[in-house]
C-alpha cells in the first residue's frame, strides 16, 4: 500500500530575505506578481469556457446540410465540370483564327547583310464544314452527361435530406428517452422516500428499502446511458451536416416535433407508377443511355468524309527596300490564299468499327442498369409501404399498451400502500410502464422514419418532409 505523507513545514523551501541582495519591498512585489500569474494560469484550467447551447430545428438541420454537406458539394462540382464540357463541345463549331509575326536577319562576318533582313506577319483561319456529325454527337453526349449529373445531384440532395431526417429523428427519440428515464428516476426517488418513511414507522422491512435503493440506482444508470446515446446521436447529426460551427459546438438542443399527423393514402401501384417518373436516379440513368447513344453516333462519324475551309494572308517588310512599308505590306509582298479540303477515310485499321462496337456495348450496359434500377425501385417502394403500414399499427398498439400499463401501475401502487402487494409487484409494474413508454416513443419515431422513407423511395421526399417542419429550401 502506498501511503501519502503530509509534507512537514521544515521540508518546505526557505527563503532567507536577510541574506538576499534585494530589499524586502522588491522581493514582496516579485512574490505578489508570481502569485497573480499562477492564479491566472490556474483559472484557465479550473474554469474552462462553457459552450454556448444552440437550438437546432429540423428545418435548420436540413437547410444547413444542403449548404455544407460534403457529398452534395462533390456532386455540384461534377455538375459544374460537365457544364464546362458542354461549352467546350459548343466551341468546336467555331472557326479557328491564328496570327503570327517574325523577323529574319542574315549575318556576313560581323556585319548584318541588309538585303537579307525582313519582318513578316501572317493570319490564317479555318472552319470545319462537315465532319460526319461528330461535333453534333459530342455536343449531344456532353448535354446528356450534364443532365445526368444534374439528376444525380438532385438524387444526392434527396439522400442528404433523408439521412439528416433519420439522424434528427434518432436524436429526438433519444431526447424523449432521456425525458422518460428522468421521470422514472424521479418516481423511483419518491418511491424510495416513501418506503423509507414506511420503514421508520415499522410498516415496511429493511429489505424493501434496500431493494428500492438498488432499483433507484439502476434507474440512474439507465438515465446516464440514455444521455450518452442522446449526445452521440447529436454528434452524428452535426458531423453529417458538415458545418464547422456545429462541429465546434455540438451541444445542440433538438426541438421536439409532431410525428403522428401524416397519413399516406396511396396504393402500391400508384406509388410505383409515380416513382418511375419522379425518381431522379432513374432520370439520370435515362440520360446516361442518351449519352451512350450519342457516343455511337460520334464513333460512326469516322465513316464519313471531312470537309474543311481555310484562308490565310501574309506579308513581309524590309527596312532596306526602296519601297515604303505600306507599299511592301499591302502590295508588293502581300500574299493571300483560300482553300477547301476533302478527307475521305479509306482504311483506318478497323478503328471506327471497334469504336462503334465498344459504344454499343456501353449502351447495352446502361440499358441493363436502367432495367435493374427499375426493379430495385419497385422492391424499395413495396418494402417501404409494408414498413409504413406496420409502423401505423405499432403506434396504435403501443398507445393501448401505455394506457393499460399506466392503469396497472396505479392499481398496484394503491395495493402496495395498503400492504396488499409486494415491492416486487410494484417494481415489475413500474418496469412494464417504463417499457411501454419507450415502445411508444420508438413506434412514433419509426412511423416518422417510414413515412419519409416512402417519400424518399417515391422521389417525393421534399414534399413529405415539408409536412413536418415547414418548406425545405
């Protein structure tokens, strides 16, 4: 065993002021300054700044995630890049124009040869008249890719809304569990005080007191665990949102919201028919097929001839010529040209054939992806509707469970007070009531999640979420 020994006064460091070279007032001032510094440093550790609590509503969480979520930012960057590709494809229809200038001089020994020194300028331009519709196909491909990326970004946006809503509902559920556990702990403490009073009056045994103390301690532990789950849920929410200010201040107050006022009255067939037209991932996949078809047209353009126009003008000037600069540039040395070229592919080592075949394979793969995606959508909608209707039943059943458990608890409590029931009966009844409260909170949260899940899989999540907390921007 390690024993802690209190230091003796004689062991403390001793300062002999009389032997110091400084006067007593100077030393006292220095000691006072050291004390102030130490107290200041100590206050930094003893009294850390408390984080300012921030109230975060559902609508605020959703809009912040749309602004700061990293995955959504990446999707927007992809859209911007594809927009640049569209402009680049459009520029292929424009002519090119080049201009140049130069100077040429000759040396003979150490002296330049004056007759060999000239300056020249030239301008050239060209325009592709026909290239087998290659530029048109490339522009169509770029536009289809841009539209596909736009639809993908919207699909990602809906996924972000759905994920944030799920995290928010989980945090709200954990907040409700904290409230339930807090009320349970208060009830257990009151029950303990009542049993202790009965024990002092001789009506209850010591065993009841000890048993109730253990039950109260267990309730306190449940509250600690519930608070931990609540804090972790808030941390998960603000991490996904991606805003730095929330990362530095995660003590967020989740505002409760009503999760029972949405009733979906749609059939499976209606949901499936509407979702095929509204799902942004299906829309994106259709644009991918359009882009693949444009790639086939671009590959087939190699079978066609290419027609191009060209024009150019050049002139030169020598300072040692007897003619003036204007005469040289505009008359004597001016040259102009205009041409048209025709290029016909004869044998390209089957390059065009292979490119067309590869593009067709890509189109077939994209069409298969669309069919598979539609099957996945049908499954997701049916599964979401089944879970939604089951969640409705769970809310109804758990409400009945809470009412029955509350009546049973009141009855057992009354019997226990008159000695007609044991503490075990009361503990079991209170535990059943606590379980029913947790079940109801879980059922209500599940109904909210399953409702939004139906909206997400049907491609209408913004409209569904708007019922809960206003319009999503």
